[in-house]
C-alpha cells in the first residue's frame, strides 16, 4: 500500500545547452524592470553575463544589477530591497550558485513586504510570510544546492549568537528555472567538488529520510547513480557536456526531493555550525557525509536491520559495487568506504583546515536537528562524527 504523501509545486523548467538564451522570452512574461543578481566575478569572466545583459537591454529591458559574494545575510537582503524600492522591479533574475539563487529568491519574497526579512525567518522571527512575491527566475551556474527547485532561501549570520535559517513558503519556488550546462563549464574544480557533494548529500539524505515517499524515491535513486558516476568525471573534465548535464539535472532533482522528503543529520549539522563559523556549505556537507552515513548505518544494523532505510542503503551499495543480494553488514562496509574515497579524490579538506575549533564542533552538536534521519543520533554521536573529521 502506498502511504499518503503530497508534493510541492515545481518551477517551469527549460533544460539543455544554450537554454540561457531563453531568458529574454521568459523574463518578458513578467515585465521590463529586471533586478539581476549574480555572483562576484566568474560569470563576467566567462562572457555569459555580457551575453545575457546585452540580450536583455537590446530588447528594451531595464536592469538593476547586483553582484553578491558568499552566503546571504538578512542585512544584505534588507539593503538590496530598500535600494530597489524606487526602481520597482517586476521580475528578479538570479544567475549563480546556491547562495546567489537564495539571495534572489529572498529579494523577490521581500520586495512586496517592506519589512526586515528577520521578522519572517524560521526560528528567528515571529511572523508568517503571506507568500506574495515578485516573479523569480533561477539560472544555476553550479550543480549543488538545488535552490532552483526549492521553496526556501537560506540566510545566515555568523557569530556567538549566529544562525542559519530559512525564509520559506510554498510560493517561493521559482517561477522558472533555466538549466544550461554550459553555464557550469567554468566552475572551478574545488567548487565543482563541494557543490557536487552537497547535491549527493541531499539526494542520499532525502532518499533514506523517514519522510521519503514513492515519488521522491523514484527521482532520487537514478540521480544518485548519476552523481556516483559523473561527479568524478566533471571534476577531472570540466567541459564534459554529458557529465555537466547529468550533474545539473541531479542537483535540480535534489532540490525537489529535499523539499518533499526532508534532509538528515548532515544538513542539521550544517545549519547549526553555519551560524557559528564561516564555512562553505558544500565543503562541510561533503567532508562529513561518509562519517554521518557510517554511524547511521551502524545504528540501523543494531536497531533496525530490516528497516526500509537499511534496504535503501543496500540498494546504494549494490549500485556502487555491482554486487547483488548484499547483506546489511557488507553494505556497512561498501557505502562509507566509497564515500571516504570520493571525499579524498575530490580533495575536500578536513574540518581542522577550515579554521574551526573542536569547541565549536562540540557546541554545534547541541543544537543539531536530525528528525528525518533514519535513526536519531545523540549529541555525543554527532560530536564523535565531527571530531573524526577534524
């Protein structure tokens, strides 16, 4: 029997090499005043930003352009919204990595409101957002967060009272997503690795999540298979059209599955630690993923060896090894070892190389949520896995 579930809306999607050229016709559906949000430099160096700006201005669009760097803060969103009240944007277009897309998504949500975004952040503010927004188009240049398919924007402040929280509403799913693999060709190897491991973490966590459903399972499993195969390839051969296309699609799927099935301990840690230290999200997820899955599988072996999650982990181990009828104990060896080797081959740094202290790691374990993890991990177990990656 299929258990009850529901699926959030997804954006209008255009996928494939050269799809960026459709930004003019898509943007024209919403208006002529365009607030364009991009990253700090790489898109300009690639020549794609000049191409897109020229195409828009040639057709009579009026552009207000903002370049942003790093993960967005509430103050950044408030400032850009305030600055653009006179401009009266009719559509927001964000072209960049996950942080750029989250910035654009939050701006589109706050432009009609006229208040600080802090009032509406989960776990920080006290107000419910009504869901009104300016139309939003997302164009990812990395294959990672899947923000082009999600209904939340992650904002953070780093410090003793820091946080990493979401602005969330079903209406915040982008109105359109343009997925052009060519926009990812110039992504540096270290960002390809970090974003790709974030994508893989999202797929695995949503696949084995307690909130998973047949729809998300059907999407996640083939996408995981593709990441297993193509992430090492695009790390070595960044201009592989087949590899970049597969990874961009997998990241989009990860956005759908995380929205509808939730995530696990790794992203719980990332949320808690992201407010305490300035750490790139993808690197953090990637470097702790193997250890988090190792301890989760170990607890499943001990407490729930016949569980659905254990059977799913076995499926992943069979994908990796090509073996059939793998035992739970064999699975506990294959998957974590594969993830260890992948982490090493992509040269992801240990936590000690990121300027984090052991004290910060232990502190983050106290506030880590892991409600959708197949088995709950204790504060001590979370501290242990973090310290193993120190």
